[in-house]
C-alpha cells in the first residue's frame, strides 16, 4: 500500500489526494507514520499564493505528530516506534552568519515543512532527524499537534513581548488559545481581542482565563504592557500601538499580513516598539516542549479525516471553530480525486 497525501499543485485549486510510492528515508532522515497534523493559518497563506518560497507541488502541513517507522543512515537518538513532532523549520544550512549567531530562524536558505519540504497532510512523511522532537507524554497525538506551530510561534512571540504584566492578544485562534494559558501560568493578565461580533471567541477566551475579551475595535480597559497580533490584518497594528503604554511592545506574529495603513508617529513615539517574529529555532522547540511537559495546557481541537483537508481549510478561513483543526489519518479519496470539501478564497 502506497502513501496517500493531499497535494497542493496550483494557487486557486483545491488540494488533491494522490497515492505515492512508499517513502524510503535517506541519510539523516526519519520516516514517520503520521498520526496527526494540525492545520495552520500559514497553510491558508500557502494555498492563497502568499508564500513566495513555496515549492509546488507540495504536501502542506507543518505540525506533524508521527511514529518512527524507518531510520536513515547516520541518525542517532531515535528508534523505530518513537513518537516525534515536526515543526515548520525543517532544515538550515548551519554555516551562514545567522546560523552561526544562533539565529537559524533567519537562515536565508532555510527549508520549511509543508512549504519547501513535503509536510504532514499525508499518511507518511520524511523529515530531517535533527529537526524532529520528542513530545511530552501527557498529550495525545491530536492534542500535541497544535503545540508544534500554534504553540511554538506563540512561545517565540511571548518571549519577544517581554515580561508584560498586561498582555493583549489580537486574534484568538489556535496560537492565542495556547499563549493565553502560558501567560496566565506566568502570572500575566490576558486581554483578548476578537473579530467584531464574535461572541463565541470572546467567551472562549474568558473560559481560558482572559481577564477581558472584546472586539478588536475596542480599547482595552487599561493600557497594555505588550500586545501580540496573530490575525493577519495590518489595520490591527495601529490599533495595538494605541492600546499599549509608552515603552510597550507590539509583536506581529504571523508570516503574512495585509498592508499596514499609515498611522501618526505619536502612537509609536514614547519608546513603543513594533517588531515581528519570524519562524522559530530548535531552541524554541526545546524550551516550549519542556514547558508544555511540565505544565498541562488544554489544546482545543476539531478533528478531520485526511481526505477532508480542504474542508478543514475552509472552516479555518471561515472561523467556524475555536482552537485548532487537526487532520487524522483515515480513508483517503481514490487516486486522482480531489480531497473532500473545498477551500474558499
């Protein structure tokens, strides 16, 4: 039986289920039987043609949980049967100035899982063993999958925001629902900003301990020390700058964002900081997974069979669920068929 995968071939076209020849790991690689793969907003940016580094055709998916089924030459530290997690960062050169400085997330030749390397919308995946991680036992496969991007990029953004006593989160999706829990465990007060009129998301944020939840058009009840923007909406940048105190920080955490409108200098002045985070490092993964192993985080998930990848993308775009969508291996459509459902641009 070959490996089934959902392949993205062309912008504007749905993913297509294909059957591939069995995968064989090369030197330094692991072959994983995919147990779960979360669906990220970055996957929407991929299918919308907003990631210029994408290699087409490609199998999306960069929050992979799998079991090792074969090990390539030169790999140590892994055994057949081990559970491994695979994030967005899939390979770096190790030689450029960024890699030498410990900033491998900025490596100009980096390769990314589900974008320039085939990812986890499949029954099997080949991964570089150096960029795979053991996962905390306390999480099941579907629960662990969102940790690998929603959790990791949220962790990096939280570090960039600094020790903010009052933290704002703009866009309360997969990443924010994990960041809110981490922030509360660290003694921070969370303010959640949701789409105007999205009472369900505001209620979800309050259930996870947010001290305040309201529309992104509203000011917070008190000035924030920092804000993290997860929603890919450029208009939220000036809104967040107005919400933070002098000396506060606004972090743009997405890989893509719509154009940022012009704003008056006075809302940046006062030593406010506006910055982005890009990708992640292996150190981020080690630190966050250790934290997640020591502190129980509730990962809210909605699961879909592999062949429903397009429907999962459509539901994510429409905001029909709270938390994270997760694909699980299941009966795939026949060879050459489209994955069930659609994604709406």
